[in-house]
């Protein structure tokens, strides 16, 4: 089991600790730990591609929370534009759905982790913690489905940040936003 898998399992255990009389400390730790599971997943995936195994932990240190979130935000925006075009069911669409889930869950769980770690006034419910952990578990499943895809590997490469070349995009007019253009995660 990888560190990411261990952390996800720990988050699940913490969320069930002392049930049905959950302690806030257990629930907030579960939320925070679920985020860290998802934080470590792309790091372990990216560093596994590095040939020199002994240098992988050092390479992993270049990943930063803010830069990873920015990469996910950029991917979410790109995928939202793709979905607004109502793409037909295809391998590209399925991969995009899974990739959106991973990126969006990363951003959402990071925000929840900030509340869990720094907002002492936040009262967590067992449902909130369980929902976040289930979202992270689904992100793990989605990642495993698409991890070999070029777009998934490109997300990993973008996560450490750095300077990227941005293509000029034509200005678009303001469009009326549709409700959730992203199709549900395929079940098969």
C-alpha cells in the first residue's frame, strides 16, 4: 500500500472512531487526513515515473499545496469549457469526467482541510466527514482508471508549477452558465 492509500484508510478509520458519539477532533482529523491522502496520490504517481528510485522522495518535495491547487483550478476551467460544448460519449469524454472529478475533489478537499485544521469554530458532522472521504475515495478510483492517459500525466507535470507557455485564446462573449455541464462518473 502506498502512503496515499494508507492515509485514505486512516481517514476512514478516524471518521468511524467513537461512533456514534463522534468527537470533533476525530472528524476534523479525518477530513484533514483525507485531503493529505489526495495530496500524496499525484506526488507518488509523478515521482514513480522518475527512473532513479532513490531520488524520488527528493523530487516529491517540489510539490506544493498552492501550486497543485492552481494546476487543478486550471484543469477544471479547461474541462468545464470542454463540457459546455456537450461532447458526445467517447473515451475522451469519459477520461475528462474522471479527470474533472480528481481535480475538483483536490480543490474542494483542500478547502475543507483548511477548515478542519484552522477553523476551531467549525463543527463537523459525521455526514460531512463521510461525504468528503467518499469523494476522495472516488477520486482515487477515477485516477486509477485514467492514470495512464496523456491528459492525466500532463496534470501531474503541471502540479509542481513553474513557468508555462500559455497559448493566446480569443476573447469570448459572456455566456449564460448552464447548471453542471459535467456528466456523472461512468459506472463501467
